[in-house]
């Protein structure tokens, strides 16, 4: 079977909408266009029915009750509402003073968690940024050691978006509940891929997003626990009082219907999909490590999502490799910030040196990835690495036995 180019291996960045999701959404753009807030006519009722079904489908996916789902514009907004909303609600001292409360997070969280935490630091909250080891794993023990009497909130992602590592979320949830601390998890990369039970796992607040699970962009949700304990938040977007007052604004009905359908499909298909993706990811990692030397798979060996792999190819610039395999859409371990190419803060955060961080690629597979695409990628990437190394003076020096980490480079 021939492979259709370009190949998409960047599902951690975003996923295509499943055609079944698009089909479910379509009537809500045209015939069923009512505002669900219109309580006095059939257009409103019909659109409210679509929203109710989606709420049910989302709640079902994560083991929640319908009333615990607050629709947002995505995970960024859900994280902001959870973190700022909980901090303001559970603060220990009034706004404007110092010592308003202690928050625990991790230095390799997504910016949609780190930036709200930084904002809270500026207004009197104290934030601890845990630093995982080289495997990227956040354990309950790390959180336990950091919890203080004034800790009000712990926010830790379920799975990392760059390395796919899965944290000890149920254990951290239990610890937080035992200590009476609110627990939020950014589950953007997790939900829809792995079974989730917010009740059993003691989660108070959980964010997820449509476009990471074959739904549309610009829609997501925050789960807010209503019992044992009942969690309350200070709203961050105020207005018409939609979504139990937590998130005002006319609902994005088409997006919400799509998110609901995507949730339903993920629930039905995630187990078979995960098995398939895991086999493909393993083949990708094994073949590349067999064919090439100086290849390192980053993140925890087993506690990792099935579809994400982050690989460093020694003596190669990730950006050059990306250019050399233009037909395969991947992400590199460098982020373009201003004029310079900074190595990823996630890879640096787990102690990977600048050289290996610069030489890394993140590949993330998805629902429509085929075996042929994986085999094509293995061939193309191995060929490109061999070619680039032939041109690499560093690789030559290494082969001559020179330890390149000890070289004193002269700046002119
Ligand atoms: C872990 C994580 N959190 C948050 C986000 C932001 O999600 P959204 O695009 O829905 O705002 C992303 C997306 O890149 C992510 O991977």
C-alpha cells in the first residue's frame, strides 16, 4: 500500500476531527442554531438538548455527574479557571496581602498551568515548582514532601505533552484528599486515551480539550467536583451566568456537540486504539534504536502514553532533521522563542543537556496512523540521520574518540 504524503505525526499538538464528529455537529450550524439559553421556544430547547447530551457524554468519559461538567473554550481556559478560581476561593489571607496560600505544581507543566501560577505568585501566593528526575515522573512522595500547612492547591498534569510520561495521579489525589488540599489535574493529553474515573481517583478539578481527542478546536471542559468535597471556584469570566455561573457567555453549541461525540467515540474505542498505537510506537522506537547508535528515548520507559515518543538523535540538530524529513510532520525539542532557538524547557527541566534536547523529535501517532506510515517514517528518519551525521564534524570527532562534552569552544 502506498503512503499518502505528508504524514501527520503530531497528534499531541492537535488531532484531526473524526468525520463522525463533524457529522454530529453539522445540524447545529444550520437548522438547530438556537441559543440554549432561550428557554421559551423550540429552537432553544432543541439546542439545549444537544448540549445536555454532550454533557452526559463528557461526564461518562471521566466518571463524573453531568452537573460537574463546565464547558470552556479549551484546556487553557479550564486550567485558568481551575487554578485562579480555586486559589481565590480558598486563599488564606485577603487579596493584596502576602501569604495568601501555598500552591504546588511542576516545572514541566504546560504553560497554560505555569503562567496562571506565575500570575498568582505576583499577587501574594507562594508556589513550589517540583523538579522531576530524568524519567520525568511526578510521584506522590514528591508532593507529600512539599505539602505544608498552608497548601491550598496542588496542580499536576496527568500526562506530559512532550514526553508522554504518566504521573501518579490517583496516589496524589488520595494524598490531597487526606490533607484537605484541592487537587487539579491538567488531563489534556490523557482524557480520551486512557480510562478515567475522577471519583475513584480523588480528583477535584480536571481539564480536557476537544482538539486533542478528535473533536473540534476551541472547546473543552473543566470537571468540578460537587460532593465529598464540594469544590467552589471564583468565576474568571463573568456575565450571563451560564455554566452554573462559572463560565459566562453563550455556549459554543456546535463545538460542545462535537466534544460530546468525540468523548463518546473515545470511550468506545480507546482500548483497541491504545493497543494499536502502542504496538506502532514500540516498533518506531525499537527499529530506530536498532538501526542507529546514540539514540535516546526520553521520558519514563513504561509509564508513558501509547501514542507519544520523544527521541534524541545524538550529533544531530532536531531542526535539521525536521527539514530533512519534511514529509513527516513532527515537533522538535527546540522552541522558537524570539530570535534564538531555545531547547525545550520540559527536556531541560528533567535534566537533559542542551545538546540532546536540541537533537530531539517528538512524534505522536493517532487514530488514523497506519503501519505503512510508521515504516515509511522509520526508513526516512534513519536515512536522514545517517546522512546528517556524515556531514557532522562533531560526529567525526566522537568517532575519533574525542569527548565533545569536554571541548572548550572559542568565541570570536
Ligand atoms: C498538557 C496541555 N495542557 C493544555 C493545553 C492547551 O489546550 P488548549 O489548546 O485546549 O487550550 C495543551 C495543548 O497543547 C496541552 O498539551
